[in-house]
C-alpha cells in the first residue's frame, strides 16, 4: 500500500478559496500545496492573474 508523501500534504482545507491579497478576488486556485516553507502554500488568482503565497 502506498502512503502519502508528508512533504506535500497540508492541514488546510482545499474547499475554501484563498482571497487574493492584490485584488481581493476569491477566484483563486492552489498551484502547489507547499511554498518556500512548510507553513505557506502557492496560489494563483484568476482575477488579476498574479501568483501569491498563503499562510497555512
């Protein structure tokens, strides 16, 4: 049985979209579950087309 890689699992929920810090849109998607550190994740805003980090 394969186990999930703990380096890409997060405690946060994917159900709630992140709010873009640039334009305030919630039309965002998580690009990668982990950012530069374990407490941040990478997101992309479809409203202003900017990538941003979110604290987990």
